[in-house]
C-alpha cells in the first residue's frame, strides 16, 4: 500500500461513513490549535505538533473516528463527561459521542485544544 503523504489524501482514503466526522475533527483542531503544524505522522495518521511535541491527531478505525489529545491531565479534568467515550489516556471515540451532545463535545474539545495552544 502506498504511503499517504498529506492530510487531504488521508481523508480521501477514509471510509465514506466517517469522513464528515473526520473533517469536523480536523477543523476543530486547526481552528483551536492554531500554533500547531499538521502532517502525517509515523503511524500513518494526521498529527499536529507544536515544535517537535505531538499535541493532537485523529484517525479512522473500524469502530469510528478517534481524536487524540495528547495531554492526559487535561482530559482528566473532563473525565465525568468524557468517561463513556474515552479510550486509554489520550483517545476519544468521536463517533461514540452519541452519549454526549455533539455541541457539548465540540465545546470541550475546543477548550482543550485552546488550552494546549496557549501553553505552546
């Protein structure tokens, strides 16, 4: 399989039923983590770095889109609301957000990313 070289190409290769959510995740990250540079990471999915530090990313998986926010201590602050969609230390199962109103999830994610962005 040919290596994917851009985020646009990654999205083009994503399953059709996940693309809208993946595009939304990308937009949330790029709007609220404006100090970050996006690229395809070593594992083959989009990552966003500030300097050389990975801060966020996203991927498609058989169970649905995954959002990575690589600051577990920040995610812990929202544990009560995110516990049903959190998978591991840094992953949120975005398509499982049916347990949480999407507008509230967007707001939480925007707050998390803005905090990371401000920290640099």
